[in-house]
C-alpha cells in the first residue's frame, strides 16, 4: 500500500498512474488548437459579415473577458481583494504600444498597419497573406507587455500579499494610481519623425509616450483573432488552474488561510503566483486595448475607474466563477452600448432575454423566479424604449403627445441602476461560485443524491 | 498492520526539549519536555488556562518559543512556517473546526494531498503527463481516506453542509491526507454525544494502527483521554505536573488538586 513509503508515496503512485506521453500530449494540446481554430474562424469566417460597430463590440468583449477572468484568479480563487488591475493593463498597454509604434518605424519606416489577414478590423487588400512579419512584432509586444506587467505584479505582490482584506485593497489601489500618474507625468511628446526615431535608442522609447496627451498614432493591429485567441487562452488557463491541485490550493486560501497553511499550502507564495498570472493576462489585455480601432491610448482611461469596471464584472459574475466573470464581462460591455441607442437593438434584446429565460428556468429552485425576473427586466426595458421612442402615442381613442427623453444621456444612470438591481436580486453574483457547466437541472440533481 | 511498541532505544518521533514561552511577564509554558516514541497515543490535559493550546500553537508554528527545541525525527521545526511543518510531517486538526466550508468533501481532502505532489505550475497549466498521473493518485488516495473515515458516500457534498460529527471526521481525513508522521488532535471529542465519543476512540486507535502514526491529543473529556491514551501529560499554569499512564495520573494527588477536587471520571463515563 501507498502508506508505507511515506513522503514519496503519492509521487510514486502518480508516476505509476501517469498516462502515456502521446495521449497526454494529445489531451493537453487539443484545447489549444481549438482556441486557435475558434479565433481564426471568428476573424476570417464571421467578421466580414458583421457591421463594423458590432465587430468592434465583440473585440471589446474579448478584452473585457481577459481582464475579468484574470482578475477572477486573484479575487475569486485566492480571495484577495485587489482593486488595481487596470495598472497592470496600463503597463502592458504602454509597453506594447511603444514596441509596436517605434518598432514599426524602425522596420517599415512608418507606423501603419502592416499585418496580415488575422490582424486589424479592416478589409485587407486582395492577396494579403494570413500572417506577416509585422504580426510577429505585435505578438512579441503583447507578450513583452504581459511579462513586464507580471514582473510588476511580483514586485507589488511579494510585500503586499502578506496583508489581508482592506489593507491589500489600499495597496493595490495606490499602486494603480502610481502607475497612472507616472505615465501621465511624462512630458515628452510622441515622436513621429523617422530620422529622430532612428536616432533614439530602444531603452529611451518609454520616455516618448505622450504623457497626459495620450499615445496617438498607433497602428490598429487588434482584431477579433487576437482578442478571441487571448480571451480563450485566459479562460483555458483559468479553467485548468481551477480544476487542478494547484488551483484547489488557491481556493483553500480563499476558504480559510490558516487551515490552508496548516495543510501545507505556502499561502504567501501561492497568492503571489495567482497575482503574477493575473497581471500577465492583464498586460496582454492592455496591449490589445492599445491597438484597438478608435482607441487613443490615454493614461486617464486606465485609472481606478477602469479597475472598478473590471472588479464589478468579477463580482457580478460571481466571485470564483470563470464563466460567470466572462458572462458578466460580455453583458457589461454590451449594456452601455445598447443603452446608447435603445430603439435600434430592442428586438434582439427581447429574443435574447426570452432564450435566456427558457434556458435558465430548469436550473432554478423556484422555476418561476428567473422567468419573472427576466419578464420584469424586459418590461422595464420596453417601457424605457417607449419613453424614448415616438413622440406621439396613439391609444385607440385617446391620442396624446409625450415628452421625449434622450435615454442615451441617462445611460450611465441606468447602467448603475441595473447593477444595483442585479446585486439585490442575486448578491452572490450571476453564477455564484459555480460554473455554467456545473449547473444541473434541479430535478435530476435530487434524483442523483437519493 | 499492528502497533508494535517501539523499543526504548528507538529515537523518538517528536522530541520537545525544555520548551518555554512568555508573553511579556506571563510565562504561559515553562520547561515543557516531551518525547514521543513511534506509535504512541499521548494525551495532554489540564484545567482551563493550563497552557495546552499554547503548547499546540508552539508545535504548529503559530508562536515562537522563547527557549527550547522541537525536533521531528531529528529535524528542528523551529523557524519553519506552518506549511513547512506540514511538509516535514506534522498534521493537525482544529479545536473550532476549520474546514474549507464552500468546497466539496472530496476537495477538502484533495487540497491536503497537494503538498506531496511534485509537478510544477507549468505542468499544471499544460496538463503534463506527471500532473495527470499525480492528479489520479490524489483522487485515489483521497477516496481511500474518505472510505476509511466513512465519508465516501458524502464526497460530493459541500463541507459546511455536513453534520458536526462528520465535519470532525473530515478534518481528521484532511489531516491524514498530508501523510503525517505525527498527528495533533485539538479536542477531537468536543461537541460529540456519548455514542459518537465511543466511536471516536475506536476510530483514533484504528487510524493510528493503519497509518502508523504517532498521535498527541488535547482533550477535556476525561472518558476519552483515559480510555484512549497510553500515557498522559498533565499541565497546570504552564508547568508539567506529572506524566504517566492513565492509572498513575488519576491517582496522583497533584492532579486532583489541580482540578480542585473535581472527580476524575474513569473510562466510559461522559464528562
């Protein structure tokens, strides 16, 4: 039996139970290939048929998912309250931007988009290859940004993760502001003269990032491919973490730090690990954000408001739920845009709501509850739309004119109200600590237990 | 497997030598020495405030002793973090149950297996062959432990939903999962009814034999201590009054005095 050879017992048994190299490789690699295939399909197969506005929204959703899911690893898995996630995003964004912008000048003499079909949100010229060398520059910049953000995560995390709760929150908040102010206080303008750039050594690039004016003129490399690829990779890493021995050690820290330590989990080390992984992906999200069409990289956008946006996604999705965080990231990215033009999107909101209601009903303890909630939401939505819509209302006999309210100017108020409403109805977040694939219809769950 | 009483010449598993700790002027524990040979079931008793829990906290690394040494199989535990002590082979349960409440029974035990794995973080993320193999080994071992403690049928339940007695047993299963040499039990019988206490005695002896363990327990319940432990140390005001077999301890006038004439019940009776 395994208990004879004490300390190596489990490891030895693990070696014995190890699957063959080939089967392990296959099972480890296929999700990665699936991620790539999904991202390619989205960019090459679906994007050409989408309106620019909708494609851009999908790209934003991808970035939000990376941010929310990576923060889930810290706030959801290890239960540490970090509210400076945008700082890591800012580090990644500026590093990536500097590398792509000045690197493009060095390599191509200008900062235009030189990518292949998988980069950018535009229709490329006939005969453009799928990938070009410029794409390699972009990926390298993303990874460098991620690694530097992770390094910042290590430097910040190592001393501060000994703190708990409110204290850690204050430290991370402070760090976020330091990063923002440091970027903002740069006084040098972005260089645009190729000769000057050629004369500037690489280590001085971070100096010329525009400060408070923002870093303008970046080529828009970000595409559905890159966003979807890294969003899928982030989720894959999070899922593989959660369902693993290491990930369970993370969860143990959230559940009871003292007990986790007594059971042999080096808590500080593991908290730092979670922090570093999360910072890495936040840095990548920053790089993608910096090169998104229509974004003018500005430190003001990456302050604590952004951190709170990410935090809200994590809390709303359910602390610890990967799919919940992704779902909340999608909803909270779409919602403000939908509220901008409420009368153009309503039928789809209605359809999506009805589908969601039908899909959720079997999973609830009281079946009528989600249906009722969604009916209420839709009713409210329709009422809003009605207020904002036609100026003349014809109710058969009675016919009166009503005041037109420009809903788009109240959209942030409605957004905030929606958040409050959701937190009242479901304080544990959309999915609680569970995942979408862990939901079971209520009746069969009872049948399994008895 | 039986529990052979180790020969006197064998080195002790746990060797505590002249352990003292003072909080400011208060000397909570003074000159506490204890040698536990392999497979010993040792009890630590004393009236409230005697310093039992302080000794436990010194052993598990919550406090640093002012003087003295703690050696586990000749390795000094001083200066180690609690997680390093667990790795060295010291496992514990908690007086006020500290499970991972929102996680499943199975996950509670699996977490404690983690410290014996060797695959890296990269191996985890890539799902290397070794990580898959060790993951299977963890599952196998956790199920085995849950089976021994009679909790296998509840493996999918969330830990906080278990009844009290099951939670206590789950804590022991979790401690065993770290594959310890010595197990520290902090009032395992607290809150149990007489029937459960009887079961507990059989179970503790059973796991000692099965897992070749050395066990040190703190307990208020005299029935459990006297019926279970081979030797007992009595503390009062941080000082060791006596050490001996249950019979010797019960007859010792100092012990009776320490408990202020409170009758010390014999085995089987409840507190």
